[in-house]
C-alpha cells in the first residue's frame, strides 16, 4: 500500500473544488454541453479519510482510487458515513482482487485482458453487483503499458 499523503488539510481544498467546478461549467457552456453529462472524479489515492472528508463536505461525490487494498482500508467507513458516494478503481486490477473490487467499487476503469473479464463476470454474477466496466485502451504498442490496442478493442469487447 502506498504511504499516506502527508499534505496538510487546508481550508483551500473546498475552494479549489469550487474553482474546478466553475472551470467545468464554463467548458460545458462553451461546448454547449449539459454540465450533468460530465463527471468529476476526485483522485483520493494516498489521502487518508480525514483528508477526504472536507471535499465530501464541499459536495464532491465521485472518487477514484488506484489500489484495492488502500480503498478497502478507508472507503467502507466513508461510504457508511456519507451515503451517495461513488468509488471508481482507476488503477490496474489483478484477477485475484476481482472479488474485493466488485464488492467495493461502482466502476472499474482498467479492464484490459480476458482473464480479468472472466474473474469480474464470475464475481458480478456471485455478488449481484454491477459496477460499470471500462476497457483500458493504450494508444502505443509499448510493452510496459497495459491496455488493449484500439484496433483490437472490438474483438476484445466481443470476447469479454
């Protein structure tokens, strides 16, 4: 697990959130797009629950975590205390963590291989939960990067 972020909790966090929200609203207006069609995912990885609480109090409801174990340690309590939160897994997922991921996350952004699809499908059926699943695409053929190449995406989705 990553070390907790030691950045101080400051009163500026909620005003920073308000500034980001204003930027999103302005961009939506310029694009003639409904603000409700855009979801801000506040990345809370490495921050402990006490650091996240002021952002929740300021109105943020969707959060992203990079690791299952870190999320499992802090989010059940936050979700119990603040109903209506949504949690997204934005980092890589190992097949052996599919059970925990399906139980905890509302969306998983890193579906990148058939074995993971199989593990997630098994847990979704077993738990009766339906997190949103996103295929992770990679735009380069770099071997150190995970993800499905764009030209393979249709076949991958059909297989899964």
